[in-house]
C-alpha cells in the first residue's frame, strides 16, 4: 500500500522515520516473537526427562532458521488465521495460527515426530506475554539508543554555553542570571536520571498455563519441577536476546501476566517524554526571543504567505508527537493492570498499540534532533538582553547588606527597583549613599548582570 493511503501518519508521512521499529512492533514482528518463544520452548522441553526425545543440534538450527520470518511466511500465518491455508481451516486465533504454521513447516522434516510437543501445556497468553516481553526489550533498546543521541546534542550545547551568562525568567519576569549551558544541563541531568531508571527495569514474564498454576503441565508430568523450568527458560531467553532490560519470571499470575512491569517501563519513557516537552517549549521561547537562531535551509518555506518566516517546526512537531505518545502511555497505565477475574481479552487489542506509542516517541526524538542540528545560540543577543535588566543585581546587593547588618536592605532595594526601570548608574548612586564601609561599597559596585551567575558555569561543567 502506498504511504499516501495509510490512515496513521506513522505508516504514512513518518514511515521512513519510524522504520527502525517496523520489524519490532508490526504484526509480522509479533508473529516472529511468537515463533521464537514457541521454538525455544520446544527446544527447552526436549532437554527435560520427558517422553519428548532429544532435539539434535542440527534440528535446533532448523527450528531457529524459522525465526528469520519472511513477508511470505508472515502472509501464510495470516492466511491460516483468516482464510485457511492448504488443508488448514481458518483458526480465527492468532497464536494457534503460529502453532499450525510451525507444524506445517516442520512436518516434512526429521522433527515430524515431535509436532504435538509444540505449544505443549501452554495457553496462548504464555506465548503472547513472552513475545511482548521480547518486543519491549528490543523497542526500549531502540529508544535508548536514540535518546543517547539526544543527550549528546544537549551536552554539546551545555559545553559550548557553560559560561554564557543569560537572564533567567521566573514567572516570566527577569530573575537572577544563570548561564545558557547550565540551563541545558538541567535537562540533560533530568533525562539522564530517568534513563538510568529505565535501564534498571525488568520485564516480568509467565509460563504457567491457563490460570497460572501449571495445571496441564502437572497433569502430564507431576514430578517435573516446572517452576525451576520456567526460571531457566526465561534466563535462556535473556541470553538469546541480550538487551539492556532483562526478563524475569513471574510465578504469581492469573491466565495473564499482569502487565505491571510493562507499565513501569512505559512510565519511565513517559517521564522522559514529559521532560522533553518542557525542553521543546523552552527552545521554542528562546527562538521566539531570538536568543537562539535557526539556520536557513535553501528552498525551505516557513509560511505560505509570510516569506520572512523560519518557524520552529521541528521542535513543535517533536512536542506534538511526545504528547501523542504520552496519551497512549497514560492509557496503558490505566487500562492494562485491570483484567476481569482470571482473564479478559480487552488487553489484546491495546497491546497491539505499544508500537504506536513507541513510534510517536521515536519520531519526536528524531525531529528534536533535526531541530537541534539547525540552531545556534545568539550569544550577543543573550548578553544584550541580560545587560538591559540591571535590576537583577538587587538580590546580590541586599544579601550583602544583610550580611553587614544594614537596616532593612530588602525594603531599600525594593523601593529602588520595583516597578521602575533602573540603570547601573542608579545602583552606583544608591551604594554611595549607604552607611557602610568603603570596602563594602567597592564590593557592591563589582556586581554586574554578567558576573552575577553564582556557580552556574561550574554546575554546567559537572
């Protein structure tokens, strides 16, 4: 289908941008993860002391060769589910379709005698929750890699502007000066904290049957330690798919794994996105104030009617996509931990939208990077604006006067500055009239908007 006919812009306008996520979150991607889970489960079963024979190394390679799912293979699985395939009638069940596909592919091989061990003792949710766990593992890895790029770009801004003094604004009003680099550092540190939190998470996964008690497994092999098997199987999946976030066996479930650990991961991504919305909005304001200028791109149009404009559309696009992603992550958090009694199916269609939330996040990060690649800080303008607000040194003067025991220094500075446009000359005259030592007066006259930055430059360098 042409991208121009796609309903979702993820698969249409932004298809190229979201391409790294296609093999992970698409229906074909979900099919592939299910095949991996079913294949590894069959191999793992063969290593137990069951009536299932040992699967040879060569046969293990044969099973694992099916993990490289082609478009044609994926279509066959879809046909099994919806239309039927060969002598297989339509299942109207996506996991059963994968099981039948595996039996069809292995039916003419040396494994034809073990076909009924595929999906042995499992409910579809055993396959699904592990498949989504692998999916989230891979999806988070892509997200983290892209966020590392964002962090590198922000860090460049931190280092380049660590000592550039700028006017701070609290409540939109002029406030004690800072440096541009330190303000970028705030965002870098906030994101870094959440990324560390994200990397520390585990995804809980189950392999315990229709209501979480190993009923079917125990009925066939009551002496087998299925709990031990589950833990070993999940550990082996981590080795097969070595990613930052690890899987962990959950032994206490209903038919479904409760999704709580998924939500914890999504909440980390959501918090990162919220921080980046804050960042996008600040960048928008800096561009509006001409503290940051955008590079001109030949041929690019800023407005269909106003030729002079260069709009901050990359940051605006990023902000919009972050909001869309977060609305989904918030819905996941409200919906997925809730399931009627031992299982209802309302989570199934919701989980299929994991990729939508990840894709909007990824698109946002890409557009943020594009925006950052087209800007430069207008240091001259930043310092010029700062120096036009000498009132900001009133805080410094009244604080030193407090130290010296001068009477009502705050009130004196308030009378001098509040609601008035003052100059450094006004401060000089004010200082000359103070009843303090000449040494203190000399100290007070050294304050300027440019040097009253505390340790902002040092904080930016940490």
